């Protein structure tokens, strides 16, 4: 068992058997290629056997069927994602220093992007994109919202929260859960304030010069769709002097950007949630914007009504919820998207 000099995915030390974890997941034949290519999810269907009796959340090494070391990750027998991979360096332990290095790199990258202004909001940890599978951290001014979606991350929350406090100095930290993902991972998460000052709604943030009130405790996702930050700015460039329809508007992010940044003539914001529409209306008032109208109701029915009445828009913004929750719902989801 040896690494060739032209293997781009293995460092020389990665063939050191003494560096192996106590437990190992051995792949089935012809299943290794995605993981040499740094795919972070090892499904149970790709694994021939697990050696060493790891407990859920334990460190395991991933080996090809011929015994060649590939990567190191964290184990969960409850999930279809049997192993989440975190490092392709055999000499790298998944310990407190590992989490500190990864979180520091994520935070410093956002600092370089200008995402850490005091009143700003941004995603500072984006799961696999930051090499931290199963962890999302959103920053809302001086509060953080942590959303774990992996059992191994939940088991290490105390360590991770301590590091986030050290790196970002928040006033408080709120824990949120995606219940569907938590169920798939076999974990139960009690939402609420977990560090520092308790959160009292709403939190106020500024994005691209627009102010928003955000409900970190019960709002959708972590309170605001911070991952759409750059899209809200980009879409504004198409809205000058146009009528805009913002379907699935939630708290008005796209609609307000179209008006304030893009110079839209008029914006109709619609959402099925009365609570979301009320928040969008409050955000429009907060910014002194008067050319936004609001509708509460089913998006498909609203579109039919608009077509029947001959309404026309220069820009239509669609940011719908997740229609394809399972493979069985794919056909229905494709029809909804169409």
C-alpha cells in the first residue's frame, strides 16, 4: 500500500498506518473515486463494512477496498450519510485545534470580503463550502445564529460555541434547527439562546444600506436569507423604472433591494405567510419606502389572478421554498417549478 508521487489527493504521510484512527470505514469496490475527489458525504450504500466499533460522532478513517487511505471524518450510524469527511491529510487530527483552524479561516475570509461590519449580516460559516460539513453560522450584527445539521457537530457544540465567542465576540448566540435534517441525523435540538445575552425580537441589521428587522428565534431558516445577500444586490441592477413582482417575498429583502438599490417603479411583494408579509411591511416602513404593495396568499393562485387581470411586470423575482423534499416528490416539484 503506497502513494504514488503523482497522486494529487494524498500527501506522503497519508500512507502511514500508524496514523490511522481507531475505527475504519471500508468502501465497496469501485466506490472510491468521488472521495479522492474530495466529496464530503459517504453514504451507507458505498460502505462494505465498518471496523473498530465506532460510536456515533467518533472519528473514522475512510479506506478504499484495497486498503488505501483516503480521508478522515466523523461517523453516524443513524444517517444515510454514514461518514462526513473533514480532512484529506492523514496527519491531521479532528480535535479542538482543527475546529479552531477551520473556523478562523472562515471568519477571516468574510473579513476580507467586508462582511463583518458592526451592523451587518452575513453567513460566516457555510457548511461544506468552509470544510465544516453540517455547520451553518449566521451573524446578525452582534448576535450569532448557529444551525447544526450533523450529529457530530451537535456533539461538539460546546467546543464550537467557545471558539465562535473567541473569534467574533458576539453579545449572544442563538441555536436553531432544521427539524427535517435533525431527524435524518437522529438528533434532537432544543432551540433558543445558548450563550450570552438572550435574544429579544427583533434584531436590527443593515445590508447594502437597507435596514431590516429580523426574528432570530422563530423566523424562517436562521431569521433572514443571508445566503442571498449578493443576489439581492445583483437583481437590483435589472429593476430601474420597472414594475417588479417579488413572489415568496418573506421579509421583503428582494423587494426592498429592487426599490432602494434598483430604482424600481413599483414592487408587488407576495407570500403565503401573513407573519412574513407583516414583517416585510414593517421593513418597508423602517426604510421609508412607499412604492411596495403587499399580498398574502398562495403564490400559484396569485399568479393566476394577475394573469387573468392582465397585470404585466418588467422583472419577476422567484425565490420559492424547497419543493423537492424527497426523491418521491421530484415529479410534483418539477411541475411546481415549471
